[in-house]
C-alpha cells in the first residue's frame, strides 16, 4: 500500500499531464478519509470517471476488489500514523545541531533552532485546507514523505504547475509553499506571483532569501555545499511535520 500512495502522489506531482490517472489519483486523495462510507459508484462520480475506469486503476496495482482496497487503505493510514509517532520518538536532533553549528554562522544557526518559526508555519498550515507546492522540482522531491505524513493527518499536499497552461490558482484557504533558492522561477515567470496571490492564500517561501516580502520566509543560507543545503531543507520539512503531529493530532 505504501507503493500505491507513492504512485498517487507521483501522478498529482506531475500537473503537466492531467490525464485520467491524474483525475483518479486526485479524486482518491481528496476523498480518501471518507472511503469507508463511499460506494464505488459514489467514488467514481467524485473522481469524474466510470466505475470500470476506477476498477481498472485498482487492478493495475493488484487490488481486485474495491472492498479489499478500502480496508487496506484505511489500515495503511492507521499504520502510518503509528510510524510517524515512532519517528518522532527516535529523532536525534542533538546530532543534527552539532553538524549545523559547525557549518553555519551563529546568526543562521540561532535562526534555524528558533522554535517560533515552526509554530507560526504549523499554525498557517493548520488553518488551511490544502498545502500547494510551487517551484523547483528538485526541492519538491524532498517533500515526498511529508506528503503522505500530512495526508494521514488530514492535509492534502499537492504540486502546482509553473506554466500558464496548467497552473491552477490557489484558493484563499490554501497554504502555498514557494520553493526556489534564487527566485529564478519568479524571474522567468513574471505572471506567477500575481496569480499565486490572486485569492490571497497564506504563503511561505523556502530558499536563499525572502524575495517575496509578504510571505513567511524560511531561509537556507547561501554559500553552502548542496549537501548541507539539502540537509537544512529536510530539517525544515521534518520540524514542520513532527511539530504539527505533536501539536494538532
């Protein structure tokens, strides 16, 4: 079932190809917490596909009957929740802090360890319906585990396109996370910021500097080796996920 969840996110993380698989994957994720109460006909209707298309999709991943799929889907979410708790209990931040203190300037190190940013970001996410990732594919790939973790916690994390033809405008109750180290994505797509802000969603940027002044900025210091940049990005993601689990579940 873990592979199945990864497959669903693989479809919705590629918004440039919105075929029937994208439709089914998004429909399943949007309605997954209600599966226990939905018939296959009701689910097909919500996915805007036929029941035969839905059954074909299930069979590709080895699920011959909808009832079996439903039971495993619910079971996996319960197991995943326990796994999140185990990871929180086993986490050794002291080791990470030693590494960060050896490579970062003191002000960057203190900012990274400041818990106030974690609380504010998690509150923004808690008050949002969905989390929308926009920007660097390379940075977004680090959010794969977070997507499943937050889905179990009741928040859908999905990727938006940076191209006009496939971009969907975030809603007011969304939380947008804009991923770009240098801000080149915004420079190359001058229309993007206006469309992102159109409905006034909550906004967070992750990158080298806060190039979007009215967003909450999580900074990754410049001049670091990319290995350390990725460590800091992963640290941000883990702190957000684990604090959210402890605070809001």
